[in-house]
């Protein structure tokens, strides 16, 4: 009997000890590191030291924090806005998440033509789903997925020539840095700098005849010259017109570029206004274009064109917004914006 009791006691101690060990392990989990893809010596990739490694590429914006490592990138900062009742299925209403480090990835690209209204001349890149890369989850609902398109920024503008002419599509292997997730209820795109172009294969290019037609249309246009300082009275009228928007943004005044042109051949100049503020433009454009009839020092009913991209130099010159010749008294002139021709129909300008 004594021997039997000893065996039972020993078995009991063994079981209790095992349970205590398992309990200790579960309360102190070990975080496994995700192996970082090795890059050949001819394309070095910088890395940052993480405080924690997230094993999956998909991450939750509500729980990710600075110092976390996702793939070979490290989270530098996190800004999020909680989901509202109107967007209850989503984790957040908005997010801006900055990553440090560099990562070599393969993917497909599209070099947007100059005729694109919101992406004119930009190269958008999508990382292949088979690549190890940070991807922000939107919801528990698998049907809700965000676009993985990344707007690429280059050290030199001429580097874009390696991707073919505007309108081209293809495949590329790139080393990206300064990656930033940008999500909101508008069509915001992620951004990244191109540290190195490893390989580019162009799979389709635009018809050269269309390119020549585009050049001809631009040559016929008379490019508008803006002024951001000359029209003080007009700036004051614009601030009064947009007073509610100024209150919402807590701004004293918006940054306006103003031009005056007679658009309907009635002998009176209209006010052409480009507003440079993200409240109006969103993340994908740098200007919000509006036209005002301007009679006896007062603004008439606004004619909204909307978000556009204008590259205005210090002298007010630009080659994205132009006017075509007059059609006759009372008839509004056609205009060209980012390669698209607009005609006046009814009470507004519409793209042809």
C-alpha cells in the first residue's frame, strides 16, 4: 500500500508541475520573428530595429503601434480616426501609418496619362499578393478590401522614363522606402519613394497617334497665368464666400491662385480660382478649380470644376489649364484641364 501511495503521489506532483509550466508559458508568450527577405548585394536594403514583429502581412490599424515590424518595415507612427456609426463595419474612418526602412518587392504598374483627371502623369504601383508586404485590414468582413495602389515618388523626374510613356502598363521590381498608408473615406492612395529601380518590363503602351493628337490639342490651347498675390479685393471676397469652410478648418484664409479671363466673350472677365487646401482637394490633387462670374465687384454663382492638378511656378505660369479660341459673344469657350477638354453645357463645364 505504501508503494502504491508513493506512485500516486509522484504522478500527482508530475501532473501539477506540468500544468504550472504550461500556465507560465501561456502567460508569457514568445513572439516569433518573421524572416526578412535577403536582397542581393547589388541592391542593398536598409532595415530598422523593431520592438515587436507581426508575423502576418495583414495588420489591424486599431492595434498596430510604433515599433512593430511588418515584413521588413518598421512602423514609425500611427494616426487613426475611430469608425463612425455610418461606417460601423470598418475598423476606422481614417488612418495614416508611416513606415521606416526599405523593402524590395515585385508588382504591376500603371503610368497614368496626362488626360487622367486625378492621377495625371502619376505612376501607380500594386505589390503582388505573393510578396511579403504590410497590408492594412479594413474589416472582419472579407468582402471589404482596400485598394493596394501606391503613388510612387522618384528622386529624379526623368526616372519615370524607364516605365515607358504616359499611358503605359507593365511589371516592375522596386526597392521602396518612406512607405505611408493613407486611408480615408475619399479615394486616397498610399505613397512611397522609389529608392531603386531593379527591373521594369513594359507590357503595353499607348497608341502613338493618340499621343500626337494629345500634343496637338495642347499646342492649340492658350495657357492661363495665375497670380496668388495681386488680387487683394478678390481674395477678401473669396474668404467671405468660403467663411463656413474657414471656420471648419480654423484657417484665417485659404491659399488662392487667381486669374481673370473673358470666358463667354461678353467683355467682362470671369474669375478663375484655384484653391490649394486639402479640405477641397483631397490627397490626390493639389488644386480645387472654381469659376466665378465677376460683376461690379461681386462674385456671381460659382461654377465648380473640382479637384485638378496644376503645376504653377513662381510667376504663375502653368501648362495644365488652358483656353481655346472664342466661339462668339455669349458662348463659353472650351477649356483643357490635365489633358481633358471641357465644354460649357447649361450652367456648368462638362468633360467631353
